[in-house]
């Protein structure tokens, strides 16, 4: 997850409050109160700074943001020989219906490369059952050398990058902000990325990445873009488990769907992300922004396919 979860939460809550209906004093008063509450909470969390350094990095997050109470954290190291093949997943296939974005919007929140989604893109089926989950953003994790970068691992192996499509349970919750703290609130599709041939779909991102070089920048490219162009051909083979956001506030609300098939981008395309900066003056590159694997505990990873 990117470091703007709280920002997104705030925005969606505001949207939601607004739609409660103007002119209704009671609703407005309540919304106002909630606003203050969440503002205080957000302020508190925001003052707890985090990054990928030794002092404020992943080793400190569980203590700082969860008071040490971690039950279903992500990412995890997936051992394909130990997962349970679940036939019900193949019997109720995962369906991914991503629609065209009329105006591709890119953002550099400071520690990630993020694309905000406004169109109607929905996933359902598989571990999500009949519930519809709506895509709100996708973003990337990467390393500064090719041997590191992905958050999930397969038998300990990392890919140079990992793409996260972030959805919320729109059948059950009114907004992303409402869903982010609920155990069945979010679904994230993870896609491994390796280095090789140039990727046509990714070129819309790499060619515009320099427009969001410094922290806090956001640009509307005006370009048409369909997020499905970043999916591998086969999306029916995946691993799934109950987990969390991989950045603070680490909410334990994510049904993870990690696709088995990867996509391929060129060295230059990967460099377009490595060249993004983590500060306003554009001096310091975004560091390798992956969280190491977390203990699986009693959780079971399920596979939609048999090897
Ligand atoms: Zn992520």
C-alpha cells in the first residue's frame, strides 16, 4: 500500500459526508463531529512518521502503529508446495472488469508511484464471493537493484517490482475510508514484475513519470488508460490469504490475491520509477520501498490452481 492511505481515507470520508445531504442539520452536525474525530486521529498517525530507514523503517512499524499487536500482516513469503489447493476458487472464478480511464492521473506521494482511479473498475468472485470490490488506485513497490523490490516472495525469491491494485468492498461499505479498517473491507491484487521486454501498457506510466518527479506532485495526463493493460494474460492462477496493508497504518483488512503469472517491463521503464524523488526539491530518490515478509502464523495460503 502507498503512504497516502490516510489521505485517501480523508478524501473519501469527506465525499461521503457531503453526500449525506445538505440542509439536514443533524446529519451535518454528526458529520462535523466525525470529521473532527478522524482529523485528530489522522493528525496523530501522521505525526508518527515512517519511512524505509533504519530508525523509522519496517522493523519499527508494528510497535508504533499496532502497539505490537499484529495478527494478519502482509506481505508473506509464499511456499507453493505448502499451500492448499482450493477447488471452490476455480469453481467461482475471479472476474476482473477494469474500465477505461478517460484521464490517467499519476501521483508521487513521496514513497511510491501511484495512479488514482476514477472510473468504474470492479472485481468479484474467487475469494471475494459475490461481493463487488471497486478499484480506487494502484501503485508500485520496487528496489534499486534487480535482485530486490517485490513485497511478496515465492520460496524466498523476490522480483524487481510488484504492482498492487487496491479495491474496497463497495457492496458492503460506502467508501474506501469506511472499508479500510474492516476485516472484509479491502482486496488487493498483487502482480509480480520482472525486467525484460518493454511493456506497452506500462509505457503510458513510464513516459509520464518524470511529470511527478518530486514528492507531492500529481498530474492529469489526459491520456486514455485501461488498468487491465497491466494484468498478465492469465489471471486465473493465484494465491490468496487474509492480510493487511503493507505500509502504515497496516490495517488488517485486506484479502490478498497474488497472481502467479508476472508481467515484464524494460530496464528503462523500471528506471522511470527509480528516478522518482522522495522530497520536494527532488534531491533524494525514493528508496527501495518494500516491506519484508511477515510471520504467517495460523493463516493458510490457498491456491486457485494445482501445480
Ligand atoms: Zn502496496
